């Protein structure tokens, strides 16, 4: 089973078929905070999260959304001359503000020339009724998806990484978003402390039972100035090898429902902050290794998914 030349349903394949051209994500920083940082839930944040709220490659929050967008667009156009854009609110929690402010930020983003979609990264516990009502209005204007940082379905892991919400909160948010027709993309991290391959696969199998439309697989990056460094220094965290990560991702893909779009197979971390794994800096080498391993094993996305066996 192939999606173009891939053994998995890639975001590039999906967007090209939907819009008929190359589509880029423009990563924006809306200037928001996070309840897991400002004391509402906690002050430490998730133990892996960088000081920029996982928005290390987003725009500069000290300038307007329009200026961020145009600056990143110009850089993109050096590599790709033509295409359309997804305005992606990436840094921190992008529904964590009064709806009037959210509306203004989102409107400014989607009004940029060439924008065909809106993507919003947030927490499941920051989707109140007023926010859902606003998101529904934007979804009626422009293609919209919401990204939820689950990371793991394991309760023990959730507590240890200081995620700050229960699994039922995630499930409720997925149902609420789907009721208003918004696609849901889920973030998962491979290599979290105390997790082995079986636990990671349990998470993959779990999300395939949920009404989600996309998934992002991330490698756990150990970065300077994060609480995770303490665990690493105490010997409680072992960083994954490239071989182990590729093996886990190939197994994850084979257990992922085939209609779920794969938005990411590995993550990026700023070179100046990354403690490890250093091999992750060679992103294309990792992606090529995943492609090769999938084909060598003669497997494809969803081949072992329970839904395929019914």
C-alpha cells in the first residue's frame, strides 16, 4: 500500500491532493502563555518543553502576526517559488487567551495572501465552550485543524512529565472538536522517561481508536534549561539510538490507522540547545532510514492496525 512514493499517509501527500499544490506551514508565535507555566496548573511546564513553549522555530512574538508571516514566507520562497500556506500557531498554548484576542490573532493570520488553512496547537484543557464556538466560526471560513499535545496515553508517564491533565480530558476535547467538524492532530513523543516500546505502542494503538485525523510523532529531545535535564543527570533517562527510534517509528506506523495523516515522523530542536540525541540533527538521514526500513520489512501504515482485522 502506497501514498505516492511513501508507505505512509504523509501530510505532503494529503495537502497536495486537497489543494493541488505544495502547501507550507508558517509557524507563528501569538504571544500566548500556558496554564502549565503561569501557575494556573503548574509553574514548571511539561518537563521536556523548551523556554519557547515548543515554538523554537516559530516567529518572533515581539512583532506582529503579519510581520512574522511575511518574514517566514520570504525564507520559504527561497526554496519553493510557488505554493500556498497554513498559518500555524505553534508556540505555547494557542487557545489560552480571551476569545477577542484569539479572534484578532487568527483573523490577521488567515488574511495573509496565499493562506488556505489555519492550524492551532493547544492543550485539551484549554478548549472551553467560548473557544469552541470561535473555532467553529473559523472552520466555516477556512480549513482548520487543532493540535493536541497528548504525548502518551500512560497515566504514570503523564504524571511524571507533568502534563497536567487526565486522559478523559483529552477524549472529551476530541469529541467536542469533532462535533463542530474540526480535524484533530495528536502529538506523541517517543522515548519518554520510564517508557519502553510496549508502552509507546499502547499509546499508538490507543490514538488509533480515537476520532482523530492526524498524528505527529516526535523524538524526545533533551534540551538545555528544561526540567528533563535533572532526570538525565540522575541517570533516570536514557536517550534513544537512531536504530531504536527508527524501529519504534516503523512499528508505530504499522499500528496506526491508515486514514490518519502523518504530520511528522521526527522533530527538530535548536542546535545550540540540544544535549541529545545528536544524531537527530541529521533529519533527512533519519527520514530516509525510516523509508528504507518500512520497505525492507515489507510493511505499511496500518498493516497491523486492529481496524484492518475486522
